[in-house]
């Protein structure tokens, strides 16, 4: 059981960091899309980043609950 908890904690930490990296990459893509005049693409990418950050907040809450 203890090993399972440690593994879950490690995976959640990995996913949180992984998602943060991808969110930054998507922001950069959104900027490029805007520079190319692709406003709708920019808007969708920006919304996707919002969803990703919201998802990450849920992962962080889960991690905190796991540690409590």
C-alpha cells in the first residue's frame, strides 16, 4: 500500500509538471497564431491553456489530499 501511494504521488507530480510545460508551449503557439492573423486559432489555444491549468489545479488538489 505504501509503495502504491508513493507511486501515485510521483505520477501526479510528473503530470503536474508535464502539463505546466505543455501549457507554456501552447501559449507560445497561440502567440504565433496571432502573429499570423489566425485569431480564432489563437482563441482556441488560449482556451485550451485555461482548461489545462484548471485540470492541473484538480491534480494539485488530489496530490494534496493524497499527502494529508
